[in-house]
């Protein structure tokens, strides 16, 4: 999964997406903007046309990850656009649509013609619209509609341009929470875990750090420092709100290296944060998605901090068998305990218990867990 941040109809969206997801699927399935239609899905029909950085583009031929940092505008984003209003009226008047399947792409292409070619005649409009196919209406009504808008605007030199009426960017906005990408949206309220992640494995843990909450909060913002406290984790890229890296886990003869990425949210006032991530291991064909919620609370008259952690994850593939046992919960708890020990060691300037980037040795843990179980069951 790859983190992306883009603007969709003036709203900022952050999400984790599969690199193979094309923009049309991202808009329809995760942003719930179904006005972008899919016909051929290989660049011929034009039904999926949207604007990317103000240029018409086939969203079926564009990967969502290619739109990182760009502005996308779909047919839903033109409600206040004067050229689009004129085109809609003209399409209705000239019978430029029947079933309407081609119409969103046709309107976006037509608006581009009106803006770019104020002198276009019927022949030029036909050439310009040749990348948009219509199965039912025939093209005469569509050509007439576009031609009539160009003619009407030519007779009114002070006609309002689309750029002047463009809406200002809206603040971070979450779309309907229908999947992992929507869950990753920065503005989404943190859902109650029980409701949000049915079927995921979940455990809660807490530990104490020998520093006041603000000092712990500051170090939690230092992503390389946090990664260095997690055995087997290697950070490859990061900024304030996203991170990419790899976690290596060794289980006897099996060594799994999960490459993945995460989106990080922090609430400075409440001293709480969320890390949502996903990764996969090619060697075992396993995939995982997870979410860590953490919250800091003062202890010992504010001289220490209790860190409350809730971990939820799902595991698919060859390693999934390990995700359902009580044993794996213990393994998660041991990971958290090692992290706490390393964090405390770092804060007091001591050497960390395990060297960073050492694979997390689950086999070593399983053996000690097995011995503990024997002792517990047989009382020795
Ligand atoms: S669906 Fe994209 S061009 Fe046909
Ligand atoms: S109006 Fe039906 S495909 Fe164009």
C-alpha cells in the first residue's frame, strides 16, 4: 500500500492505496464519486474523463498513486462552474444525451473545448470530441450543444470564466468510510475499534515511561527514533504524517520481511495518535493491515507517563494461521514490551536492549512462551 495525498474537487484527501488501483476506481469506490463512469477501461471511450491539474485525462489509464500531490476534478466538482452550467442547459435543449452514460466525460471534454478554443466551428468540435464515444444519442445534438455555448459566449465578451469561479480549497475532508482508504483519510473521526474492524485481532497494552508526557509526546513525533525502538524495523522514507519501511520477523526457519507504509495522525491537545498501515511479504505471500491507537496520561505527579496502546491487525496469506491463536497476542504484547524497554533506555541514555534492525526473533519468544506454559500448567 502506498500513501497518497491529493485534492479531489478542492478537498484534500490522504489515503493508502494499492499501486495497481487506477484513479477511476479510487474515485468511485473509495471517494464514492460515481459520476466518473467506466466503459472500456483501456482509454478508448472517454467515459472516465476527469481533470488532473486542470487538464482532461483518462482516469482508467491513470494510477491513483500518480496523482499524489495533484488536483483532480470530477463531474461532481463543477456545480458552481458557469461553463458547465451553460453546457448542461445546452445538452438538455439540443438532446445531447439519452442514457447519460457518456455524459460526464463528454461534458468535461466539451468544457475544455469551450475554454481552449473560443473560435471552434462544428468541424473542429467533432475532431476535438473524437476521443469520447456515445452509444445512443448520435453526435449531432452534442456538437450542436457545444457549438451553441461557444457562440453564446462569443456574443458576450464579459462572460465569466471558469477559473474565476473556481471554488477555494476546502479543509481536509473524509469521504464515506467504506474501506481501508477511507479509514486512512486524515479528517475521519477515529471510529470505535469494535465497529470499525470486524474480524481483526485486537489487544490492548500499557506501559510506563520515566519522563513527563510532553517529553514522551515529543519523542513520539520523531519517527526515526520511534522506529529505532522497534526491533526488526527499518525506516526507508518518512515525513511528518507518512512513513515507509520494512519489518523483518524471524520464526524458526521462516523469515518474513513486511514492506509497507503508514499514515500517522497526531492530536497535540489530547496527546493521542493513530498509526494506520499496511504491508506485504513477497516470500510468504502474506499481507497485513493494522492500526495502532496510543494515548499518553501523566503518572507520579506528572513525572512519568503511562502509554496506553490499542493494536488491531489482520493477517492474510501463509502466516495467517499465526494470527488467530492466543500465542500471537502474547507475541504482540512482547513486541510492545520490548518497544517500551527500548524507549525507556533511549530516554535515560542507556543502551537499547536489542540492536535496532535486528529481525524480531519470534522463534526465541515462542520457545520462552512454551517453557512458561509448561511451568504454568504443571506448576514448576
Ligand atoms: S473507461 Fe476510460 S477511456 Fe473508456
Ligand atoms: S447518451 Fe448514452 S452513451 Fe451517450
